[in-house]
């Protein structure tokens, strides 16, 4: 057994996992505050990344970033007004469906105004790998700097979100809404505004995810398909848990890389895609509400 | 309820229009269906191909007034790279125009497979320039398929020839390792039999590493490459998978100069987003690369400068644009060749098929087409629907593609028996009696 | 005025419980069937058959299967495409390996194989609920896609992994013209719709609905959840498997796992939600809506004589499609079938609603 390589695979998995967590966070935020399983998160990632990259053609990065933020907030307001408000009190599956409609709309809308080509997004992420601990293991341990930066960005984002949730009045209101809609409303928390805020925050998360992924893959339609890689993370971690999204992401990342590298060759390879889901499924069989999800007690 | 009525009225109108199909006046026109994908995960690659195709058709109309006076008409249909959508497009377009569809270019291996089952009944040829089923070269069984200018088997064979030459001879290949990183679909799997055959013959080891569609996550694949350290990596990707592979290659420190892509993994969108990561990367070409010759100037002069350009001007001369343009050229030349036998009038698919089977594009004709230096002579026959099995390698230097090898000719000794066996198996499955090519 | 049930007295339980208790409904359904079987083939073009009617019917059949699971039993599944694929590849293997097998038997066997796989992947539903289950069914989707791409035996070792359906042959009758295919599909769809409708009216259907409405309550009144949920998975997968076999054999002719990818699963889910959860009619309406709308939107500019680029049309198609889904959900969350019912209720009273 090549321990250096094993370590490399695990590290690679952790890095990939962080990137999944970035997308998964967006799902969790919205589910937590409004009980909506927002399938459009992937489309929002694409839309945000497309906006950013096309705006950067005309202005410096910071200006484009701020403008994209504004666009995502506007989008959140629009979604709340046009989609969520008329559908208030509908069954979860109806809201889920509505977000699928939203996905189609955003995919088409984004490509109509921003184009459907591949756009190169350069935010100064380093590309070269670094090799560590060469004296300890044969060949050293290869770490991808770009992934390290991405992990750092994700960590900052999560810390920021945690601060926002724990320390600000809005954050407290958000948590109150997440706990109990009706109780929150009865103490005077405006639900509509909270929803706008939550969608805006997840829009920002989408922007960061789109930035990191876009710098990795180039900004193009495929970014929206990354949502599918984040889904097992969400169910493994639990729909309502921010730490769950992070830890779930790490577990899925490591699990799928290990499976592909060590099991894949025996069965022809290409297994990581479904392995992530099966892994999540196995966890669910033990804990049906995910690792950190809230336990629901069914009452008649 | 009002809304309900209105919706049903619109639906009824739509249904009526779908049913009525279309009555077309007889005209001196040749209808070319254009299957494209301008949306979805593969749009960045699909768009330039479509633009090149349509620009060339526009050129023929604008410069020559059609093919010998027969005007070209066309209609695009969006497939989104999905097989069922492709079938719908086929059904929608096959009967249009005074003589029906000229020939279909499905631009997707999946759609090619599905249409192969349908074109025979409708008597419309299926042109798959640089893709499709490799065994469909055998025209005695695949009467309606034309995998012009090279199949994936040709690509795999020539890539092996190239690395063998680089290594310094067949005897040096023993014990070497080649990894095939492929799109996990019929497209990606096509080259495997040929590579396995070569691995057996030359004694190198073949690793096959599938990447699940769309290929945005390949870390595990490239970690395996880092561990196994193959001497060469062949990349059989499409769309985002290619640029991701480039990035992951640099992330594990695999030298790009030892990576060789198929011709669908060797165009501008594949390398541009990867930035410096792609420098030194090689790909086999479908004869042409990213060059600009006379025909491009003509397109600029007759089409783009008149404000008729399909896409952006900067696309002209790019690899995928050229691919689309050459695909359209082959349609036009097939019609021209058929007109020589059946007369200068709009032709049926069946007649175009004869033209495609008796296509002779020699050096003089290539010069007349304004494609000198881009392509090699093509000559098809009943037994050979491919017409040419030549290719060369080009490399990306960070700004542009340039050729880095001479022409190679695919090894008929290896491919011939494989094609014969595969087409025989297909014929047996489908109860097709192969045509006797000596009598054609 | 014509649609009135005054004077129709039901004197037996049997008469009261029949499928269409109102005489006008019975006549309308018979007329519709006669129209579909006899009149449509008289005027329909090849395009209408191959590109619209056949895919519509097959998808409607599959949507019925899915609706039994999602609409009647309340178990959300995103693995429909995979179960279709199981049906398609099972049918392929039966047809290739036992060429003497009757075509209908091939389809039934394909459905049975899909049933087994469906029950297998349905077992987590006993423990996992709601969206967790929905995402868990994606495990089936990706695993089965991979399985058919990787294991050569399923595709009879074709090098590319793409397989071709053999010629359709039923009791010596070669089915190759679009009309014949249409009849075959229509007949199967009618049979299955009838079977599904009756299933939902039987004890098992009521057990499903009780489980959907509240599984704990259902358990308390004596419905075994394991029985109700797994039977829903079984029956639904059976129909979906047949749908997949038809889709592959009759519509596509040649296919690869990508033809049954996750988009197909979502597509079918749209159909039943737009059409109406828990309604057989809804499956048909939804299938019609989702199949025809994109084609309609796609061709609309050409009919109106507006010159728009293909890319713009496709993007607009996405946007309008998405917007319409949201719009329909807002206007009528219970789907087109509900609109139909409302229409019928109104019509019974029309023109004197008071």
C-alpha cells in the first residue's frame, strides 16, 4: 500500500468535498428558512457566474462582483414576489416543482442575455501544484494550490455565514423562522422579508460557488449540473444543517475519491458518481434525517 | 375557466399547425436539414460547428447561386445533444423541400445510432463527418451511412502510430502504458477495440478510465494517472470534460505534451478556458486544423461582409468552425456529384446517396474549393464510405493550434478485418444481405 | 345542456361504482377511443405519428406508472429514467437471447424485471421519507445508468454500448409502419390505463392513498406500510418498465443509457405534477403538455414568420417552459386534471348555475 498516495487521494477528496459543500450550502440555507427544496440552486450558480464573467469584460473584478451581488439580490426579490408569495402554504412538492420551473427559466434567461459560450474566469487562482513531504514518502504528496484557495474561500464564507446567523438581528430572525414559521410571525418577524434575505444570501453563496467552480471549469452551462453533485451532500448532512453541508461534503468527497481510485479499477471505473449517492443512502438508512438533520416526530 | 379555454384554443391552434405539416411549392431548391445544438452542456462546441455549416451553405448561394443553379435552402433544428429530440428533428425535417431532405448530419453519436435504423426506410443518406459508427465505413452493409474522412477507429490507429513513431519504433512500445480517458458514452467507447487490438499487437498496457457525463469532476481519474504514470494519455472527451481534464492534468503535474486528444478534444473551447494549462497539449486532427485559406476569405467577402454571417467573425477559421464548414462542403459536393448523373435539378436523398458514394474530390477540386492545404483528396466507393483515412497531429502553443506531424495513413491491415467483422455482425443482427460491391 | 345526468338513476351498487357513472362520459370515452383507433390513422402524417403521438402515448403510459407511486402513494421518485432503462435493456436481452419469444411476452417480462429492481430500490422508502427519499432514488438512477454502460453482458458486448432493437413482430405481423406502431402502443396504453384506473379504485389503491395522506395514521388503521409502499413501487415499476421497453423498441429503435438519464426522470415528474398528482387523466394531460409544448414553442416563430436564431428560440423555449410551469402551479397547483374536473362540474350546471 502506498500511504503517500492514499493521503493524496484523501486530500483530493477533502478539497473536492469543500467545493461540493459550497453548492450544498445554498440548498441548506433556503430549506432551513422556508422549507423549500430549491432545485434552482445549480441554475443560480450558473447565472451568477455568467453575470460575473460577462460583467468583468467591461469593468474590474470588484465592480463586477458588487454588481453581480446586486443582480442576485434583485433576483431574490423577484423570486419572492413572483414565485414564492403566490405559492405560500402550498405542499412542499409544489414548491419543489416551482423551483424546477425556475431552473428552466434561469437557464434560458442566463444564456439569452449572457450567451452560451465558454467564458474564461480568471480571478487569480494559482494553477500549479505543490509537492509536500517529499522526504517522508516516495514521490511526495501532491496538493493542488487552487483547491487550497477554494477551501480557504469556502471557510471564510462559512465563518461569515455563521457570524451572520449567530450575531446579527436578521440572523436571529432567520433562525426563528427556521424553527417555527408561525411562532416567528406572531412575534412580528416579517416572513416575506426574511425569504428575500434568505434567497439573497443563497444567491451570494451561489455567486461564490460559481466563482470558484467557474475559475476551475470555465463558466459554461455545465456549471448548473454541479447541483447534482451537491445533492448527496445535502441528504447526507441533513437538509437543515449548515455544519451538515460542510461535513457531508467532506465525507462525500473523500468517499467518492477513495471508491473511484481503489474500487473503480475492479469494476471498470466511473463509479464515483453513483457511489456518492449510495454512500448517502447508506447513511440515511441509519439516520433517516441525515447526519445533522432535525428529527421529525410523526404525530397523527 | 376563461384561462382554460384560452389555453385550449392555443393548444388547438398549435395542434392544427403541427398536423398540417406544410405544403411546399415546387421550386428549384435543394433542402438541407441542419441538426445543431446551441444550448445545453455541449453548446460551446456545438455553436461553431453549426455556424461553419450554415456559413458554407450561405456562401454557395451567395457566390455561386446554389449548386449549378439549384438554390440551397435549410432549416436548423435544435437537438440539445439528446437522442429523442434528434429523432423529432429528423421526422420534422426529412420531408421538407421539394425533394425532401438531402442528407442528415446528426452531429452526435447517439443520434447517429438511432437514425441509422431509420434512414434506410426513408432513403436519406446519413453523413457523419468524423464521428458515428466506425464500422459504417463498410458501404456494402451500411448503405446509407457515410462516416467521411475518418472514424474513431482511424483516430485511435493513427494516435498509436504517432506515439510508436515518437518512441522510436514498434519494438519500443513493449511495456509502455497508455491511458484512455474517455467520455462514458458510445462516443467515448468507440476507440477501445482498436486500442486493445494494438495493445495486444505491440505489447503496451492499456488503461481505460471512464469519465461520467458531463465530466466536471475528474480528480479521482487523474490521481490514478498520477499513480500509474502512463507514458501517454489519450483523451476522448467532449465539451467541458476536455478543459477539466487539462486543469486536472496540471493539478497532478502530468505533462500536457504527452496528452493526445481525439479531434473532438482538440479545438479552441477545449484549451482556451484551461489557459496556460493546455500549453503543449496535442490532438489528432480530422485532416484540417485551425487554418484560414481562400474559402474563409470568400465566406468573409460574400457572407459576413454583407451582414449575413451566422456567428461572430472571430470564429471563422477555428477548428470546430472548419469542421462544420467541411461537413457542409461534403453535402454540397455529394449533391454536385449526384447532379452529374441525375441532372441539374433538385435531387432526392436516394440520388444524393449515389453522389456520396461516388465522390471524387481530388487535389484540383480541393484547390477549386479554396481548401488547399486543409484536406487531402477524398474518394468514396461502395466498399469505402469513408473516402480517406488520413490525419495529422496538431499542438496548442498557448495561442494557436499548429501542426506538429506529417500525414499518417490508417493501417488497413489492422482496421480492415475489424470493420469487416463488426459490419458482418451488424448485418447478421439486422438480416441485411450485404450488397455485392463488385457489381455496383 | 347536453352534459346532464338528470334521469340517470343508479339502482345497484354495481352501477354506482362503475368506471364512468355518467352516461355521457361513457359515450365520450367510447367516441374518443374510436377516434384514436380509427380516425387518427386516416389523416395523421408520419411526423405526427413518429414525433408526437407515439412518444406522447409511451410517456403517458410511463407517467401513469409514476403517478401511481408519487400521486397515489406519496413516494417521490427521481429514478424513473433508470426503471425505464431496466425495462428497455431487459426487453432487449429477452428479445436477443430468446428470439422465439412473443413480443408482448417480452414486454411483460421486461416489466417484471423492472418490478424486481423497483422493489429493491423501493425498500429504503420504509425508512426514508420525503425529499430524502427523492434524492435517494437518484442513487438508483445513477447506479443503473452506470451498470448498463459498464457491464457488457447487458448490451450483448456491443463495443460502443449502444444497442439496437430487433424487428417488431407480433403473431407473424411485422410492425414497421408508423400506423402499426401507433396501434400497438395505443392498445397497450389503453389496457394499462384501464388496469391502473381500476387498481386505484380497489383496496390496494385506497391503501396507497391512506399511506400518502399520512403514513402513521394509515398504519394505525391497519394498513401495513411495507405492503402498501412496496406494492406501489412494484406496480409503478412494472408499468414504467413496460414504458421503457416501448420507448426503446418502438420509439428510439437504438439507444444508449443516456437516453434514460436523469432528464427523463425529471421530465416524467413534471408531467404528473403539471397534469395532476393522483389522477390517471392527469398523466395523459401532463404528457401531452410536456411533449407538445416545447415542439410548439420551438416551431412557433417559424409559423408566425418571425426570423429568430435557433439559439434564441431554444433559450426562449427554456424560459417560457419554466415560466409556464411556475404559472400553472400558481393558478392550479393540483394540475390540469383538476382544471378538467372543475370544467366538468361547471358544465353539469351550465347554463343555470344556481
